[in-house]
């Protein structure tokens, strides 16, 4: 896959099929659009996907911090896996957002453009006047003999799959719905940093994860997870929270994982935590012994859950 960092950098030499959107998460709805793109491009045309970064909500709603399902490199990685040939990651700026749909489309659709077909999601056109953008797109495309195909929204359990719904589900701890909508396990990746060293003292060492500050952290609580370390998969339990039992002042959210049957020192190493399901809320215990007892119970429950999961498969 070839990557371009500006629309102008991309000048297709071959006729192409084109789609555009933000694609945060590259979920099953996005995947449906991309499959359609590749299907319609097969053999005859090259496939081109135009995306934007940062997310428009991050640039336009500055009063509310925006969190991503995918970091940019994760998004690029997920898009690469779909098999598209050309990816344009154009910067999204306030100025760019002021561009009227018509003017934006003229930038990419003109008599010399090699675009032959455009695939769009049910709401994936951007531009200042977003509401009328689909009609505008059809009108302008028609003028240049470009065909426009609209892909219907993907629904799962009667709910439209959208990045916004997936973000909401993760914040509510509904990891299963989010995973089904994503088509893969929601993953927190980063390097292992030092904590307080209490984990080892209670026989539950926990690798503390430092993640990208813009990555969405699911609801606080204890989770059954899988861990990818050096391409080996382990089972484990994750706590997302403020450690109210031991931490009196620091309210910063910590992400820490105890990996089952694992004994290595992995400070500074990269791990990926694949979220499977929430087990319980984080609680404040009266003593470290009570906390330890609960973590022992968590281990039993999570191992039981994983052994049932294996039997089903
Ligand atoms: C599976 C699991 C569940 C946990 N549940 C709680 C909890 O309910 N309440 C709490 O205060 N801390 C909880 N913790 C966090 C522990 O307090 C924490 O792992 C311990 O303080 C070690 O921290 P350290 O890595 O900084 O040494 C949990 C940790 C794990 C791994
Ligand atoms: N099973 C395990 N799960 C997680 N980390 C482990 C495990 N075994 C050894 N470790 C190592 O121990 C460290 C965690 O020990 P801990 O006492 O909780 O210290 P810290 O507070 O610095 O995280 C991890 O960062 C990792 O290097």
C-alpha cells in the first residue's frame, strides 16, 4: 500500500475507484465499504482511500477532549490489512473544515481526474454543508461521468455500527458489542513502565502500561484479557482504575495487567492487551489482604471463563 500525506501528492496514473472518510477503528461498517471499493476496482482500476487526520471532532470541538479507537499508526495498519492500494492521509485543519463540499469535491473531481467510481458510506462525506453533500457529490460526479455508489449502514443487534457507538460501548464496559462491531478485539498497546512494586509483594505482579494519550480507555474495572508479547499470546487479567485501596492521592487512571503463567521482566517492552470482557467494577478494600483475596477470586473466575470459551470453540 502506498501512502500519501496530501491530496495533491496523489495523482493517479491509472483510472481508480475512490472512497473517503475518517475510518477511526476500521470497524465492520468501514470494512464493508472497503470490500465494496475493492470489488468494484478489481483488475480494471486501482483502489484509493482518502482519510483525514486529526479527527474533525478533535479540531472543531476543542472544549471536549476527543479519544480515538485507533491511533493513526493503528488506523494505517488496519487499512493496509484490507488490501487497498493507495492511502491518502490528508491533514484536517480549521481552514480545511471551512471548505464548502462543492469546492472540496472540485479539488478531487475535475475533468483530468482519473476517478471512475466513488464508493461512499451512508454518512461519510465531509465538508461545511455536510447535509447536502451526498446530493452535491452525485451532481458533480455525474457531470464528469463518475458513478457514485452508496453503501448502506452495517447493523449489529439492531444498532448501526459507527465509531461513535463503539466509543460509547467501550465507555460503558460493553466490550463484547464493541468487539463484534470492530470485527477484532479492542486493543490497548504500549510500553511497560514501573509502578509502585506492590504487585510482586502480593504475588500478583502487574505490568503497568503506558498508552497513547489520545487512545480511548474503556470503563474502569477488571477485565479478562489476552496479551500479545513478542507474537506469543497469553491469558491474563487487567485492571483499569485508580487503585483506591493503595493509592490515597494519585487519581490518575492506571492500566495494569497480570499475565497468567508468566514470570519475565518486561519493563520497557511493548505489549498489546486484547480486551475480552468486563468481570467486575474496581473497589476500595479495607486492607491489602482483602484486595489480594479478591484478586485470587478474579483469577479463578477469569480462568473458568477462558476454559468455557475454549470448550465452545
Ligand atoms: C485483576 C486485578 C484487579 C484489581 N482490582 C483492584 C480493586 O478492586 N481495587 C483496588 O484498589 N486495586 C485493584 N487492583 C490494583 C492493585 O491495587 C495493584 O495491582 C497493586 O496496587 C499493584 O500496583 P503496582 O503495579 O503499582 O505495584 C487490581 C489489580 C489487578 C491485577
Ligand atoms: N505474570 C506477570 N504479569 C505481569 N508482570 C510480570 C509478571 N511476571 C513478572 N512481571 C514483571 O513484573 C513487573 C510488575 O511487578 P510489580 O511488583 O507489579 O511492579 P510495578 O509496580 O513496577 O509494576 C512487570 O512490569 C513485569 O516486568
